[in-house]
C-alpha cells in the first residue's frame, strides 16, 4: 500500500511542477500511464497476494 501511495504522490508532485516546466508534465503523464498499466496487469494476474 505504501509504494502505491508514493507513486501517486510522485505523480501529483510532477503534475504540479509540470505547469512550470513542460518536460516534467510529460514525465508525470508517462509515470501515470505506467502506473495504470501496472495496476491493470497486476489486477489481471489473479488478485492480491498476502
């Protein structure tokens, strides 16, 4: 759960800074897409492992 929150926080920070720096906006968008792909791939893998 902690890594998930860290990735979301990183994406939010990059999006916030991205309004000042256009390059960071694209990096933040790439991070968000990679996170979504990983989330979907993990969800399709059979669920959570405890």
